[in-house]
C-alpha cells in the first residue's frame, strides 16, 4: 500500500434496489457478485465507505434514521456473513458508522474509521449555527427556488454551470455531478441536513466505550463542523482511545483536494489489521 506503488484496481459502477430505492454501488476489485463468486476467489475483507451522504421498505428513507437502516439493509442483504468488514465514515457518515455498530453487533466489523466526525452538537458548531436556520426554518424556500429555477434548465446548461463552478474552485471532477442541481436531490439533501442539525446533539458515549478498541477518530484543525474543542472533549473522556488530530490542515471536505493523502493515511492505519487476515 505504499503511495509510490501505482496499481490499477478495477472499478465498476452498479445500481441495485435496496430498501425500495435505487442505490449506487462502486465496486473496487476483480469481483462482481460476492454470493456467486467462488469461495476461493471471494475477498476476505470488504471496506464499506459511508460518505457525507445514499430489504424491506423503510419509512422516511431520506431521513437520518432511514439512512442508517438503508446501510444496514445493504450489509445484511448484499454481503455474505463470513466476509469481514472495515467501515469508513466521513462527516455524518461517522454517525451512521456508530449506529451500525450499535444496532448490528453481529456484523464482523474488525475496524471502524471516523474521519472528521460530525457525531455531536452539530447545530452548535460554527457551520451549524449558519446551517440550522437555513435547513430547519428556510428549507421550503430552497425547495421553491430549486423547482422554479433549476427544474426547467436543460442538461447542457446545468453541465456548463457545474464546469464553471469547478473551474473557479480549481477542481476537477472524475464523476458526474449533475445530480447536485436536481431539485429532488437538493430537497432530499436539505431535509437530511435539517434532521442532522436537530438530532445529532449528544455524543453516543456508550457505543464508543463498547467498541473503542475498533475505533479510530480523525479530527481536523480547521473544521467548522467539528471544531478542535470537540476533539479535546472526546480525548478527555476517552484518553485510551485512538483519537487523532490532523497535522496537515486538511479541510472537512477533503475529497475535493486531498483524497490521495487521506487514502494513504487510512491504508497505513489498516496495515496491521490486514496482516492478521
């Protein structure tokens, strides 16, 4: 996993129906179907990545608890029980991460990473104080704006606007981001964001205490969603835990500019676990 070694890893995209909603799955590796793959070729470990947010039907699938149940249903339905798991959560994905550990202790999760974790006091954070009134009180104004202004736009105009925005931020997109200007996606994101502000308040110390040996926390020094005070507080409550503070000034939205740096760090942290499999 040395950063100097460049290895081509097959990646393919698949859409499945999970909990009644179309779910995008990116599979990295030579396998396609874990259940149909011969046991000798089946991977021993699956790394499940929960991003900053997407079985039986689930009520409120786009809400906070619905998203947790959606991830659980995927793991229970589409992953063989004997395959060991590493769960990587980013931002609100870290909340999902802890909920999965709490609600599904039977899953063979050997390690869990929480990157820039928004797992407490979201509405009290610097960004939360701005986002809370927008997402909780003015959300319907955003719906009206999205449907009246963005819905009539042709795909070419949406693509042009996104290319200009990415160019202004000096970013390159390796995937399609047209969905960010779809009113349906904006409405769901705002709805979930509002629930995050209202419901992610108290840190789940009981779950953290139970699974502490499996957990690695990574906090930022310039993160307006989980300021360094949150790092200091959790470090004080769990001094024996693997709780790290970024020394590289990597921002909360690291995927935009620092994806390789974060991937190299997590890969390095995983070496000991992988050597035991």
